[in-house]
C-alpha cells in the first residue's frame, strides 16, 4: 500500500509539473508572438509614414516647378510636362495617403496626413511668388505636424 501511494504521488507530481511547465511555455510563446507582432506593426508604420512624407515632399517640390513653368510660359512644353509630372506625383502621394489610412492607429494621424496632402495640392494655384512661398511654408509646417503625430504612433 505504501508503494502505491508513493507511486500515485509521483504520478500526480509529474502531471502537475508538466501542466505548470506547459502553462509557462504557452504564456511565454504568447508574449513572444505579441512582441513580434508589435515590432512588425511598428516597422510597417514607420515605412508607410516615411514613404508618405517623402511622396508629399516630392509632390510639393513638383508643385513649385509646375507653378514656375506655368508663370514663365503657360503654353510651353516645359509647363505641360511639369503639369503632367505633378499629376503623376499627386497619384503617388495619394496612394501613400491610402496606405496611411489603412495602417494608422488614430484618426488624428490620418487627418494630419490628409491635411498635408491637400496643402501640397493647393500650391500651384498661388497668384504670385509671395503667396506661393507662404503656401509652401504652410504645407511644410502641416507635413511637420503629421510627422510629429506619426512619430508618436510608432513609439
């Protein structure tokens, strides 16, 4: 009888030890998976936000070029090419805006991105160089606000 009680205690101890080890391993695996998921999401957000900022910066630069070519000679080939290039870069920036909308964790980041895109879109409508410069500075500041909000989203 003494031997069977000892064997039963040994079996129960083994089962309890196995159960506890399983629970700890499962919890560790869940933590590792969660950490990995957060790191991947952070990296994806950083890439998307960076790509958007780059696309809007290029679009803004192209809008300056479009404005200057149009004001030099609105019927020139250069003005036409600048306009077409601005359309192409607008599409690229808009695509990046869609990516921001898909991955951002807050509506404030999305709204800041939308504002940055729209500010860059308005540049070529300036009536003179002073207005162009003011609109350009405003577009740059709005993009900086987006970058500030986006950096909080990736940390």
